[in-house]
């Protein structure tokens, strides 16, 4: 089948249609896909008739095109993985006993496309980069749709390369000297506050997962382009590089899920950088596979009717190949 390649928003994002499972194993197709992913701002989607039937091992192999697949499960999420594979289930599916077997965070459904732009009053959508709280944050993620709701459940993406390029010089200079303090305990409690099914860390888990610091402006190691970075639900404070965070401030952030006022430095930019010139709304079909680069994009989930529809997504996390541990066969 001949492939159709379409840009998603100018030079940000690309979709390849007519892709088969056989294509995903082809070395030439893999090289072309990676090149497109890099040139189009780190957002690539593939769609095809037989991709809904892709087994976990083939999805893992395709994900390895973009980075090293992480085999270590995320803390407190072990029961939400596809058994035997480094795949986290996201959605509202349950087992025979009625227990959730996917990670679920309830968020509002889009009413119109105007809701894509960040609203400071509602603090929605929850635009973010994944897992900045980790010592070595992942370079990206791969999402595969197994079950899609009839309406809602879109994923939003925004181009942080172009957003940074279009900032004025004074703002760039200010941001270049800042770091985000990112805490998993803060992340989990913040989400738990509005989605009680979401797990929070135990005291021991919090102690084992101290905050990480990341730059607000990140130079991409492959393309060399700078991009806005460091916005995550774990971002509890923004400080000058090297300045310590007070322990009492961190305790409030972690245990109550509240942000320090300094995070407003980034949040104040969000309405502008999530406008239509920077964003893509991806409407899922079963079988779709989307890879995104955390180093130059931000993204957000959107909601759906959680009682009426089922949704199941498979997510794989991508690491820098130079830092990734060797995978251990199970």
C-alpha cells in the first residue's frame, strides 16, 4: 500500500497513513520515519488498517526506532502494565473484579477547539512534558490506541521550538537562567486532588524519589534547537540555577499538591504558546501509534464520558540510548 504523508501543523508534526505492520519492521521505513520525527519537531503518527492487531513485542520494536525503551516500571504503577512488557495501560478499563487495570486521571472533555488553549482560571488543559521529576527524564513516549471512545479522549501537542523562537530577547534571557524543581510526590498528590483513583507516594517512596532539577530552556541534543522545557505536574517551583529550595516549601508542595508561586513564570506563557499556531489535536482511531519527543514538545490529555465509553491506550517510555540500561528478557 502506498503511504500518504501529511503535515499536522506546518513544520510541526507529521502523519503517515497506509502503514502496515510489515512497514514498521522495514529498516528503510524506520530511517525515514525517524528523520521525519526529527525534522518535524518530534511528533510523528502512523495509521494503518492492521495496526490495531499489533502485539506488544512489535510495538516495543517499533518504539526502539525513536529511543531506548525503558524496562523499569514507574513507581506505584506496577499493576497497570501489560504483563511481561514495558507498556503502561492508560484509560478506564477494569478487570473481572471491577478493579482498574489502567492508569486513570479524570480530566475535562473539550467543548470546542477554543479549549485547547491553556486557561489560567481553570488551569486546563494540563499541558506538560513527561516525567521531569526523574534524575534522567525520558526523551519521549510512544502511544498506541487499543480502544478509543466514540467522542472525546483526544491528545493535544504543542511545538516548544517555535514557541521559544518567537519570545522576545528579554524573556529568553530571563528563562535561560532558570531551573524547574520537579517532584514526583508533588505530581502524584496534585493529580490525586482532582482524580482520587490516582495513587500517591508513601513516605518511603517519597524519600526514595527526591526532586530533580531541569532547565527551563533545553537545547535539543540532536537538532541543536532550543525549546521551552520543564513544565510538568511535578514542577513545584522555579528557581535560579543552583539555588536550593527550602525544605518547608517542598513539604507543602509534596504533601498538599500546591505549587510555589514561582511556577507562574512558566504558566504565564502558556496561553500564548498553546495557541492554534503551535498546537495539534490528535483524534485517536484504534491502531494509531504516535511518537513524541519530550525535549521539544508538550502535550495534554483530554477527557471523555468515563461512564459511557471505554478507552485503552498503551504507553511506552523512551530513554536516551547512552543512558539506558540493557533490557533484561523476562
